[in-house]
């Protein structure tokens, strides 16, 4: 069973960069055809897909975040990361990393981390 | 972007009764080449990540009780819980994965009457 765990600082100052890492166990980030996603949930709100990285390093981002966002992959550590720069209070959210099962198709999220709250505040 | 709209926003159902949640997409999520609807349903309980219940609009994820069922095609979809149990109290989301950016409905809060 694939398990994911997010880590990163809980508090980030406005205009700085939010950096989060997702450690994957029970599966491999280098598996052929695997996609790894970041999703966020603002307090009391719904779910927002942020972007994904494919096992070959190709990425796809939500257009409204693309200018500030970078997702990277470290297959040697079996982890992937998110960097969101120039953050504002609107980026305060629980950030989830998620993975897929090939049976359910690209873009469905079978496996989720527990989520990490990132608060943007001075 | 494909906009997903759920109805109702909240729903109160008695124990053992049927619960029905609707989801409408702003464009079809039926992919003609494989005749599959790229639509999932998730359940989220407080303080937990979402849990995948249904994919391809009607296929239950392994381990999901058979009281949960999904139906619909194209732009209109339904999640049905045939006999509500206490542990089903949660927020339910639909999501399209037909095209990026993947988008979710606003959520439906299901409570016990």
C-alpha cells in the first residue's frame, strides 16, 4: 500500500517561498507511468488541484499558480517537492500530496498524505 | 476550466435512509475514445484527507461498501448512499479528471437527521 507523508515549515512570511516535501513509501516515484500531485484546501473551503509531476520529471501546473510554482522529483530519496514563491495570506491552506493507481486513471487520487497546514503570516 | 457544481450544499438524512448527491460539470467529461467518464467521488471526514470512493463515475474503489454507488454520464452525475450509516457523515466531493486543471465540486455536507 502506497503511503505519503508531507513535511515542511508550518509558518511562512508573506512574499517568501513555501517549500514542502512529500515522502513516498510502499511505492516508487520512478515507477513508469506514475503521476504525483499536490492539492490544497484553504481553511473551511474545498479542494484545489495545484499540479503534478510525472515519473520522468515532466510537470503540469494550475495556470493561475504557474508563475509562482515549481514541483520537482528526487527519485533517489523517493520524494517529490513543491515550491510556491511570493506567498500571500491566500496561500494559507492544508497542502496534501497524492498519488494514483493506474486502474483508476490519470488524475484520480487514490493515495493521500495526511496533509500539512501552511500558514502565511508575518 | 471545467466547473463542477454539486447539489445540495448540505443534506440531512435519517439513519438507514437513502442519500443522493448530484454533480454537474460545465462540459462533458465523457472521453469518446474509451467511453469512460472521468469523474470521481471522494469522502472527507473532519481532520482527515479525502478518501476515493468511486472512479470512472461508477466503479467502486476496493474496500468501499456497496451501499455507495455512482451513476451518470456526460455532464450529470449522482452519488447514492443506499442506507445511511453513522460513519457516512462527512463532506462529499466530485472531481473531474477529463482535463487539467483537475477541478472539484464545492462539496456537499452530509449530516444525520
